[in-house]
């Protein structure tokens, strides 16, 4: 997940299209979901839920 976060930050700094960032964010959500199930705990579940909400908001902003 840390490598994915670094890639997202790098792409953001490079000024890629928002849709490209959403693709990476979706991949991060998938990785975070697996992590949450493996590590367990309420904090992990909240983190994934927060990420999912943020991704929805980003998608809504892009698609209008």
C-alpha cells in the first residue's frame, strides 16, 4: 500500500488527469480492503470506509 501511495503522490505531482488518479485510488482501495481483512480491527475497517467515501467523492467531482 505504501508503494501505491507513493505512486499516487508522484502522479499527482506530475499533473496527470484525474481519471488516472482514480484508477490508482481504486487499486489502493482494493489493497486496503485486503489489508483490512488480514489485519482486522475497527480502525482498519474505518480507514477502508474513509478511503471508499473519498474515492466516491473524487469520482463524483470528476464525472460531475
